[in-house]
C-alpha cells in the first residue's frame, strides 16, 4: 500500500444511503466490496449488501466473492472473461474489459449464453451470436490482447462459471441491469449475484 492515500470513515445509517453520500463527496470511480455469498432462504430473508451496491452504484463495482483466494485477487489480470447479453449495461462493461485487457496484455474471452434453443437451430443461432461478438472487438485488438469469442447453450450463470474455470480467468466482467435494487437484493436467482457467489476470481460489474 506504499504511495496509496488512505482514509478511514465510520458512519451510522442504512448502508446504501451512507455509501452513496461517501461516493458523491469523494468522487469515487470504483467500489471494491466483499460478498459472503448468501443463497436461498438466507438471501431471501437477509438480502445481499453486495448486490444492493452493484445494482445501485453508477460506477463499476469489483466484488470479491467467498470462493476467491486472496493471492488470486492481487496477482494481476492475465485471463479476462467478459460475459454479455448485448444489453446497454453489458456493452458499457465491455469498454472496461477491453481497457483492462489492453493494460495487462491479457487474453480476453467474450461469451454469449443462449439457453433453451432446439438442437437443430443451434448452429445458425450460434453463428449469428458469434458475429455479434466479433463485431465488438476493435480491428487492432489482436496487437495488444488475445481476443476469443465463445457461444454456449446452457443456463447463463452455469455457463459463465464453467468457462471461467476452463480459462483460469482471474477477472470476470459483466453488465448488470438496473432493476429494483432492494427487491433484487433479496431474490435468490439473479444471474449476476449467482456468478459473484461462485466465481473463482473477482467480478467487475457495470450497471446499465
């Protein structure tokens, strides 16, 4: 932490409203938060502070889930996985994935997941999705990173986590939707939260 300016703040109040005030007063452009990874009934009753933060914050949020080892979180980014549903939030998140891949000269995998497509149609659907993914990548990207496009037919959270493990990802980047944050913080099936809970690496989320 040498050379890093630090400040400790202790305040009382409801988490998000206190945090929002700190963000505005200090012009925060990145939030880093840990998550306990509550599941099922526990999440339904108690909610998730981490999810409330990454669904409300206008700046990117880097969440460290319970399955991330401390050493893995600080070794740098060499394999970045970007998951997209082509929504406005995910396309905004792609700019961060691209910038981090360039800065770290990292391998960048772009993933789009398509559930519930009949087998005979998967080939044509995958081809269209792959074309969309390839269209996101700048022509000169291969000069400073190694982009790769993947299309999978699985449940979204499961597909994202499986590919993260296969690629030994040390960072995942994805957009999150601006749904009602207090409600979604208690829902047990939100994709972004499921990914954060079981991710083997930090997850950077960007709200639409």
